[in-house]
DNA sequence: ATTATCTATAGATCTATAGATAATGC
DNA sequence: ATTATCTATAGATCTATAGATAATGC
């Protein structure tokens, strides 16, 4: 049952990607190691050859998902200025993002779980959030660096909160209204 | 082992209050019915005389916690205008609130869990969030009602996101910076 | 007599580990 | 020979229920 080194690396990567999807979809406690491994096409017992614990996998999966997200944001940021900010905000604050937590920002889906978990997962989230905030910071209008920084943090918080709220409320109209309100505050920071 | 009707009502209330605290502290999956009942001074089996399921208790606990929060906000709102907004924002966006999730806003602690759960819990959260947003709406500066509404939703999203982020990141300076950035954007909406 | 709570347990999970198996890679 | 994955299981949970117990309230 041994497989090639290449296959081992592929299997490990597949576990991380499967976990990144399933943890975001179901929450950290919503998916077990056995089901997760099954989704990755492997058996339960094989897991502990790759990772020390379920929590370690969460940290890697979170790092992986957020790294991809930051790369995407950096791609949009290449446009520069208002267009980039509108693109990032439009994608993030969309019904599409709201309806696909399994592919979306890990901070919104796993932030509360991770704040109760260990150092590794919290560090992965912190690195990812810092990456996203750094992209926003460069795109903020204005001259003063401290102002841009503050605006970036406040904007990021609003984006994260909006997606979480939009997913939690049971009123579709309100959900869309929240997304739109933050999208608009982003395009038009002067209220 | 039967108790008086009065005591039954007290026991039920005690379960709800204990649950409101423990669910916020540990997350929905982080505390079991048996431990929860133990915390409330009762035994496991007695639970199902009071509630149909753990999820029903979550809905009641969330409704209870958010109702209290809305009442507190309405108290601050009696001051009116900027002072009220500053008080609400100052309390919400504090290290104290960040460090005491068990007493804090249920949306930040349970929003992600509840978005994956049933109709009752989502409705309780929605009612609570609407109550908080309604308070903010009245306090927003400006004349245009639609603008005030949008500002209230965007502000609320930023507050919720800020607390979740402030709890999740592993960097105390960054955590405080996020809280301060949103507090400032609240006091000074023109950036 | 009714019933709120108790003890005890069913049945289904969960994470993690032990030891067997079989294919890679020296 | 080494080792990645497999099957099987330990031991600890979890939600929910069944039936016993004992105090209330008719």
C-alpha cells in the first residue's frame, strides 16, 4: 500500500485542499477526520502520517486558503486605485461569495472557531488577514499613510462583518442590503 | 424530585442564561448538553423536559442574549446623537468586549455557527441584529433616511467584523489597531 | 395523580493509535 | 528494508431517550 514520493506529496496537498473547502463549509467541528479523508479519497488511519492533529491541518488549510485569496487580491490590485478597490469589493461583497463559504474568505467562516483554538491556526489567520489588509492599504485614497492604514483596517472589518451577517440573517432582502451598504461605503467613503 | 412551578420556571431561565454564556464562550459545538446542565446545577436528563433539542436552546439563548444587548443599546441611545454613538461604539469596540465573548455580542461569537444551523437560531440572530441596527440607524448623522439606513448597516458590519478580527489575530497591537480604526471611522465618518 | 428531575443507557459519533499490508526505492 | 496507507479498535465523547424517584398540587 506504499505509494511513490510524488504521490505522497499529491495526497498531502489533496488533504489540505479538501480540508480548506470542508472546514469553511461546515466549520471546524462540522467535519471529522474520517469523513475528510474519505472526501480526499483516502482512509482515516492514513491521516496521522501527514499531520500531527486535526488542528494542525486546520492551520495549514487556513494558510493555504488565505494565501490563494491574497494572491487573487494582489492580481486585482495590479489595476490600481479605485478600479481595483471596486473589483475587490464587488467580488467580496457579492451574493456569490455569501453563497459559497466553501470557496470564500476563511476569516468569515473560521474566524470565531480559530479565536478559540491554538497558536498555529491563529497565526495562519493573522498572516492571511494581514496580507488582505496590506492590499487594501495600498489602494486607499488619500495622502496620509496613517489614514490609509486606518481606512484599510476599518474597510476590511466591514467586509468581513458584512459577509458573516449576510450569511447569518434569514431575510434575503436584508442580506443583500447589508452587502450593498458596505459596497457603497467602499466606493464612496464620504457617506 | 419534582419541584414547584416557580422553581421550574427559574430552572428553565437558568439553563437559558447559562447556555447564552457558554455557547458564546465555547461555540455551539464546544459545549455539550450534559456539561451545560451541570453548569446550570441540574442533570443531563432533565434537559429534554425543558427543550426539544440543543439547537432549540441555542435559538432561545441567542434571542435572550441579543435582547439584553439591544436593551442596553437603547439605553445609551436615549442620550441621542453623537454621544450615544460614541458610547455604543466605545463599549462595543473595546478590549473588554473582545476579551469577554461570553458576555458579548452573539453575532460575533455565534454568527458563523448559526449560519449553518436551523431556522429558529437564524431567526433569533436576525431579530437581534435588526434591533441593534435600528438603534444605530436613528443615531446616524444626516438628513436622508436611506443614507442613514445604509450608514447604519455598514457601521454595524464594521463593528461585528472588528470584534471577530480582534479576537482571532494573534498580535495584540494589531488587534487594538483594528478596534481603534473602526472606533475612529465611527466618530469621524468623513475619514 | 401528576410531573420535574434523576440515573442509566442506547447508539452514534469523535480523535488518535496499533499493527498489518504491500509497493517503493535503496 | 523502508514506509505510506490500510483495517481495526481504544477510549472518550456526543445527543437523545427510557424508566425510576420523589415532591408538588389537585
